[in-house]
């Protein structure tokens, strides 16, 4: 995704300084890095230059961007890191690396640039070839929209993409960044061309409406069944269900009029044939996760005593997993945040 020439008023110095302060402060709303379900979005540092040169140096990345030259080497990466640090300090742009929340692996980059276009900013991103097809761009870009409209107080975010870049167009559609009837000129340095793009944008009102739609609260309850060897039971979603193939803590939705404990007792009986007493359920922690169409709240209970042998009744697979290996099992995005508290309890 390119970052291009400005098409609105320039940023006055006082506003620029205020934005720089917001980006640098440690408050919860504006603190960098940003944390998503799977990633930490952080500013680039000199130590990232080598991996950036490898990822951004691929033609499959450069061919769809406006600012990444090709070929792209180590000196280019160092220059970009220095440039972005300066823009962030000036309060005219912020670019962040997409890094794996568990391993720290750099997977791509995402940025906002409002130099000369305030109070609108251009959204740009790219994903390294080994990390495509996982929904990372949409996850990172959604976090940047929150940064744009809340702590940075922008009025609009805009973007564009080559017509054949269907993956980027899908991301923009998913985020509600729609064609606005305007055009953008993009200097594609890797190709030595100037593109005439359809401009897409989302304003604060549309973003707030989308956030409100996704704020529908769904209460789900889950259990960490722990056996005598300290292993935890995971179940895998069967084919035909949403997120099939992913592992999770057993449980399910809380019905109207049910308490979380009663719902969990019912779900464990329906799914696994277990009889559980209310007194055996010990609350441990909870997950709060925004899915595209709703917001999930999921308390996790620890269970060490039950009657019966876990028997899959709904076509799911089951596995007993050591606490230290829970992250080896691919899970829906709401489940991994539950793991640290469970490991703190069991890995003693």
C-alpha cells in the first residue's frame, strides 16, 4: 500500500508537536507499541534492518507499493528506519512493524502518514511473503484505525490499491474503507510509474458505527480441565463449524437466564459426557475479544474433579496437553490470552 502526495492542508507546528507527544506518552490509549491478539505493533529499530531488507526486498512486496524501491537492500532499510523515527518525532507519521506476539518475528509493516493531509491520514501496509493469508494485515490495520480515530483524533483515514491487488482490496473492504469518488496519484518507485488510483476512505462517523455494530456482547464460558499429571484438556473444532480445525478450551455460550457456572456444567455434559459439581469450578481469568461481528467475553474456570471420562460427543478431537505446550496448538484468537494465567497456576 502506497503513501503518497498530500491532498489537504498542511499540519501546523503546534498540532504536530501535540501529536508527537501523544505518540510518545505512556498512557493506555496512545501508548506504543500497540498490542493485538496475535501481534505487537512496534516502531522499527536499527536491529530490524536485516530482516526488513529480506522481506521488503521481495518483488512480490515492492510491486504493489508506492515507496518501496526495488531492489531493496540493507542501506535502504536503515534509511527507512531513520526516516520513520524522524517523522514520528515530528508528529507527522507513525510506522510500526508487525511482530509475532509470542516469538517477536517481524512479519510486515503498517503505517499512518498525515504529513500535509491533516486531519486525514493515509493508511499503508505490507506483509512479508511467508506470512500472507493469515489475516494479519486486517488485524494490524484495524488497530491503526483505533489509533487514528481515538488518541490521534483524526477525521478521516484514506488508502488505495492496485486493481489487481485483490488481497489489499479485500482488507480495505473488511475494514469499511470504501471508494469515495476521488482519485489519487501514486508514484510507484519500484516500477518507475505513476498510478491513477481510486481513492478509498473511512471517516470517524463510519468507524464509530462499525465499532458499535461489533460491540454486540456474547458471553461464552470455558473450562480448563486439569488431570492428575497437570495436563489440560483441549478440544478441536470439527469440520463444518466456524474456525474448524482450531483447538480450544471446552465450553460454550451462556443461554439467557443461565449463570456461567450452570452453562459450563451443561456444556461439559453435552460435549464430553462429564458430570460436574458447581463447587468444583474455580474461576481463574477471562478473555475479552472483538470479533468482526460481535464482542466476546469468556470467563475461564479451572476444573480438577469431575465424574466420567471425557468422550467427544460432537465430532471433535480431544488432546491432553502440558501447560508449557499450550501455545503449540493453533487456537481461535480469543483463547491464547487465557494461557499465561493458566501456565502461572500450573507451572510451579
